[in-house]
C-alpha cells in the first residue's frame, strides 16, 4: 500500500515538528526585521554559533534524559567542574592542552556515573539526585578552583570554541574549504534522504510526493549553503561547528536506530511494559545519566575555552537553557517523546532570541521574562495538542 | 407502565473523520436497571459521555430529556447537579485519602467558617457505607482496601450526591465472583429505593441476572431494546444483536489437536509478598504443560494467579522466591525478564494498558519491543525489516489499524491485545503464559483470541491460560489447575471438569490463611 502524502497530510501528521520549524523561521524573520538585518550578517551568525554551541551540546543530552522520563538539573555545575579541573591542569600545572580536554571529559563521565548510580541502582528520582548534584558539583568546583578564576588557556584549547579553519584550500575573499564541507554535508543529506525514500517505497510505506520531496530538499540545501556562504565570507568554518555537527549526527542515529535509543523511548513511554519486555531498565537509565555527564563535560570544555578562563560561576542556569531547548523542541513532559533534531531547533530558537534581544540592547530582565514565557507557551501548545488528539 | 426518567433522542456525535454515534435512541424507565451491551468501539462509552456532560451540549446533535425536562449539560458538574452520576471502569479514588475523604471529595461537608466538619463527614460516611454493605473504618486509606470494596465506595460517593440515575461502566470487570454478586445485589437493593441504574457490561450472565431491560448498540446505532422478562430474551439473542451475526460457537473448535511431550514444569514454587516478607503468596506450587496443550489456571481474585505467573517470569513479582523451573526437563534460569525470554518464556499481562503496551508508541515498535534483538545487528535496529515484521503480524493476527505507524493508544481493546500477543509471538516462545487475555474485549474479538490460542497450541507451543471466567477455561483448555489462597488445590481434565467442581476446589481454604485471599492481586 504505497501511498503518497500531500502537503496537508505531511503537515498535520507531525504538527509539533512542523510547528517548531515554522516558529523558528518566524522568530528569525522577526528579529531580522527588528535588527535591520543585523541578525543574519556573517559576523553575527558566526557569533551565534560560537556563543551558544555549549547549550546545543547540552540540549542533545538533555532531550535523551527527558525522553527517558527523567530530568537533569546538574548539567551547569558538571560543566563548571569540567572546566575547572581542565583549568587547574592546563593553566596552573602547565600540562598540555589536550590533557585538559581529556580530564574535562573524564570529570563529566565520573559525575554522570555517580548520578546514574543513584538514579538507576538506588532508585532515587533524577530530579532529587541532580538537584543534589547541582549543589555538590558546584561546591567541588569552588574547592578545585579555591574560589578564584584561572585565565589564559593555550591557543589550541581556546580555538576549540573560538577557532576557525580558514584558507586551507585558498579562495578569493571566501573560504573554499568551508564551502566544500557544507557542500559535502548537503550532498550527504540529499543522498541519505533519497536512499531512505527509496527504501520506504520498497517497503510500501507512505512517502511524500516527489515534487514536494524535492522542494523540501532544495529548500534545506539552499538555506544550509547560504549559511555556509556567509561563514565562508567571514572567518571560515568554526571548529566548534564541526564538533557540534558530529555530535548531532551521532546522537540522531543513536536515538533513532540503536537498541539503546529504542529502549530509552520504551522506558519513557511505559516503564513497566518495558521491564516486562525484557529491557534492562537499570542499565539504560545508567547509560542515560552517564551520557549526559559526558556531554556536560564537553560543554564545560567548550565554555571554558570560549571564556578563556575557568571560573567558579561558570555554567550558572545552563540547565534551564538545555531543558527549555528540549521542551521547545517537542519533548513530552511525561517522557517517551522527543527528537535530537527537535532539541537542536529548540536550542536555536533560544539562541536566536537571546542574540536578537542583545542586538536590540534589551536588558537582562526582559530577556529572562521573554524566554520564560516562550518555554511556557511551547509546552502549553504541546499539552493543548495532546488534549485535542485525545479528546475522542 | 412506569414513566421514563431519561430519554435520549437521535443522538449523533461526530469526531473528525468518524461518526461515533448516529441517531441513537435510549429510553430508561424510572426505577429500572437498564443494561447497555455492545462490542468495544460500538459507542457505549461515547453515549455515556454525552449523557454526563463530558461532551457538552452543542457538540452533539439530538436531545436529552431527564426527569421530563430538556437537559443541556455543559460539564459533568451540571449532570451531577441534576442527579446523574457516572462510575467509570477505572475508579476515580485517591489511594492515600481515607474512605470519608474520598466519598466527600469535591463535595466536602462544611461546618463553621467554611471549614470541613470531619466528625459530620465521618459519621455520614459510616451511614453511606452501611447502605452499600461495607463495614470499614471511615478513616482507612482507600488504597488498603481491595478493588471490590473500592467499587462500593464509588457507589457510596454517588449516593452522597443524591443520585437519581447511576451509570456504571463495566462495574464488575475487575471483581471476583463474590464481589460481583454483592455489587449486583446492591444495585437491586438501590432499585427498591427508587434509584435507576444504567449498567454497561460484557458479562451476559450478570445482565440476565440483574437487568430489567437491555439496549444493544452496534456500530454507533441502537439495534434494539429488549425486555429481559421476555423468555425470548436469551443470551444468544443479545450476542446476535451485538455482533450482527449468529455466533454458533463461542469457542472455536480445536483442529490439529495433538498433545506432545512435556515442555514446561515448575516444582516447589514458593513466593513471598514483596512488602510483607512473612506472607506466603504462592505456596509450594507445582505444575506442568505439554507441547500443544492449553492448561488453564482457575482461581478467585487474590488466589495468586498473576503473582505465580509474574514470579516465574523474571521474578517481576515478590521476593523470597524459591523453586525450580524446567524446560524440556532441563532446569532453566528465569531470574530476570531477559533470561526468561531467552529461555523461551513469554508472559502477556492481564493489564495491557499499564503493563503490556507503550500507548504513545506505534504498532510496529510495540510488536518489536520484546524481540528487538532479532531485528538488530551491531546494536543497530533495522527499521525497514521492523515494518515487514509488523505488517506480517498485522495480517496474521488481523489487527485492525489504518497503519502499523498508528499509535497503539488509538486502537480498540481487542486490537491492542492482538498487538500484545504479536509482540510475544515474535520472540518465538515455547511457553506462552496468557493472563486474562480476553479481559475487557468484546465477543467478536474474544473469538479471534481463542482461535489464535488454538493456533499457537497447534504449532506445538505450551500455553498457560489464566482466566477469571470459568466458561472460557472450560471452552479452551485441555487441563485446568485450580489455585486457592496461593496453593494448587487440584487439576482436572477438561472432560471431567464442571464449573461446580472447579469452584469447589477454588474455594478450598486452609484455615490458617483464610484472610489472605481478601486482598487484591495488584503487584
């Protein structure tokens, strides 16, 4: 029963996902107009990527935590601790930069394993475990840094968050390498989409009509290439964008196609049913928290590299940005629903709003109020949709 | 002739794309017990939601007259104010609140300064409990009482609201025979006091016992209303009306019926209560099942049937478990669910919505949930093969769904149960334990499930069938074990078994554990 879906069907079938993309486009347009186009200037686009990459890294882990039916309030403190340990090793003890990176990741893994132990094997709700972790790891951060900031990481370390790859293949005013990478990315995307579509038809599934499918691909490719062109015209390819790209790709596959990913959705959707289907719930929960610790470590390194210092206050309120990104991106409050791509779009919405409001010179208080309301409305929209769908 | 307390005329209710009710008429006379019968999805619950104001006036077509006046309920509160109280299949009680607190929840007895007068409330609660034949302390938390008593508390709650028309949706679905009988007699008692009842039920014996008239609904239409005192109003007539066809045999005939060697055996199986370690829930049980054999487990609520099954299946119930499990004569390890599955066991739970399915996930992912390993290489799931598998079971099990990508929560009860069975069949088990596989599903779907059970048996699987309905056990099993208060009290060949003989064994008490059977079976 191969079927062809029309525009309306495609749209309504995944209202939440299409809604989030439309909201993103609307927000970008709004701030573009308000800032007289400053938002989309090459230097600002570059800036958004460098400034908010760590939130997107956290959002990837957070959406998995939320799909599994948990929450993690400690990511900001864990990130701070990772940066702190790295700072002490690299700045104070003069170890090479990569020791700092490894140490930061190990710190994240240890924190994740610690919280995973309490959540999975002792059975304490993640809300409590990570609330404790929020205090615990913040305290350890202060102790490690002896209450002072450490500054001036080596150049290689800083370039993780601030550096660009430029001029590798030359180019006249625009970086050919950047365009090549973006070109390859788009080609890979188009190829995989075509392959998936062919498979779907082979397996007699409903697919989008061919013209519609091509329009969608062309639109995505055009936006991405334009974005690449803007970057190529400025400083070239940000290194952090490569890191982010790899993480998004890997975790999209992990959530959608691996057994682990499946089991996360299963325990978030119905814990008992998952247990009775042979899912090793404890180990899955442990894995979820361990992974969140890992990504918090990565985010901590990126943030310390961006700031060029390890400070005791680093990572304050990171958890709220990451949680907001996941929920705005369509994760369900009750667990079992959510997507990495959604969390990324949710994170970009938060980033665009913050950046746009900064360009307009809005004070911090306005930014908090607006972000709080956006989160509330996004989840309200989700709840409303569910109620409508479940009204029968 | 008595006057009508309720008249619903030409009720039509449409949801986007679906006409759930079309021109339904319902007349209920003052002071009668009126049963409503119909297959799942026929529109019974929708009709009751229209009546009780869940679907407010204006969202449906047609007219409702209650007590001679046109009723236009905007909310449930409106219908309750008029004296219509609905008791849903899933009880709406707060387990940690006391009996009195639950009875007056949302309807609190206020004293001075608008504060709650607990003396008054507890006193009234005792009176209400006496009316429904309950003898409990009004300050006992409801969660400590069994399901049967909770059901009675729901009725007491309705009485506290001066109910004129009581609607019960499948009131005995979760009750054992004694509790069911008590409840039905209570309804008859309320009738003497002028309270009219509407009862939605699948249990035809109960309808025959208690109802004055029965309205049959099929596919969103009224088929007929029959007077139960008429000798022509037989169960077969109701079934005919419900399914729209003659159901000659309620149980399919067994074909290819060969019983082979022993496959599954348990010995000395003892299980203790998870929170009360002294309490023995399953006491030294032993049983065996042969290839191609359907073996029933009969027992009243609280006998330990589900506890027995779940303790075997990955020790998902109880603690202090001892005993041996054998597969084809060799002892196997079933201490975790995955080990149990690997060793060829499957357990389809009695509560498919809570324990069996991920309702927010689609059909295909539910089917693959337990056998995901077969679709996996190097930790990656083959999503396309998964669709092939799901489509296979959709066809083989006749799962009625627009697509395997449909969320399981949108399917009817019978089709949900077929998804659960598909999930376990895909793990290719040797022993299939089915716990109340036909609970809450309609007559037509039951027949399909029985047919599937026969098919699994014909393929040489060993089937254990746990059921509260004796006719079901007698109609589908080869042998039946009886379980009473955690002990296996006997085993009968189906040829020799009668309901009376089984019931005798099922109620065979050991004096020391007389109280154990009164608790619910919830894990």
